[in-house]
């Protein structure tokens, strides 16, 4: 895998639900821990709403926010579009994680070679969904079952 592999990381239900307003519909500390383990030391690219909902740069990772409106913010780089965000992320020579929301995931789907999906168990309500995609284009590289979700690492065929 190249040092700067491009990787989608998302938690969603079987219905592809990822958000309710500006929040994540569930609270699963174990899933957040996994997100931290996987992304620490690497680079995150996220949209403005996702960044605003987290509210701060996450420690021990570089955060690039794609936005034309976010004012300069300590601890994050701001890029006006995804190509410039990717160009910057590549220059860091670390894994590049696409961390949402919808517009970032949609643009990342044709680019990413790996995809970490935490399939959240149970029913939740919300209004923000991961874009439709063809799961058959991805092969399962590894999977692990947790109490409230099943984590699958997919690699593009
Ligand atoms: N379950 C999960 O794993 C997960 C992960 C991430 C987010 N979420 C949820 O998703 C929701 C937020 O996602 P969202 O889709 O509403 O917003 P978002 O993608 O985080 O932010 C949208 C904003 O980001 C910028 N942007 C995004 N994609 C862009 C692109 N391709 N080109 C240029 N600018 C782009 C624009 O900012 P400007 O208007 O400033 O130009 C746009 O208004 C929240 O509910 C959050 O909790 C869930």
C-alpha cells in the first residue's frame, strides 16, 4: 500500500445513514476509539459541517477542512476544493482518510483504494446518508464484530 493511500472512513447503518442534522445519530465510544486508532498519525480530509460538528482539530493528526467559508482556524488547513486538499494531503506522505460528509465521500468514492466501514447495528433516525455505491466493486479485506457495529475493511477489486 502506498504511504499516502487514499482511504474512506465512515460509520453507517445498513440504510447508509450517517448523520442527523449536524450530529452523528449514535454514541458508540468503541467506534470512536477505533476511528482514533486507525487515523492517528495520518491526515484527515473533511467538509466544513463535519469539522464544525467536531468543533476542534483532532489531536495527533493533520486535519484539512474543505471549505470556501471557514475563517482561518488554528490547527487546521483550509482548502477551497477537494483537489487542492488532496494535493496538500499528498505532500504530507501519510495515509489520507476521507472523513465525510456527503460531498467529500461522493468525491472520494472513485479515488479511494480502501474503505473502512463500521456497519452500525440497530435502527436510528436521521437525514444524512452516505452516497449510493456499488458494494460489489469492493472486496472484504478483513472484518471484526463488535457489540454495536461490525467493522469491515474493503479494498477496491
Ligand atoms: N457517520 C459518519 O461516519 C460521519 C462522518 C462524517 C460526518 N458525518 C455526519 O455528516 C453530517 C455532515 O456532513 P454534510 O454532508 O452535511 O457536510 P460536510 O461535507 O461535512 O460539509 C459540507 C461543506 O463542506 C464543504 N465541502 C464539502 N464537500 C465539498 C467539495 N467536494 N467541494 C467543495 N467543498 C466541499 C462546503 O463548505 P463551504 O460551504 O464552507 O464551502 C460544504 O458546504 C453530520 O451529520 C455529521 O455528523 C457522519
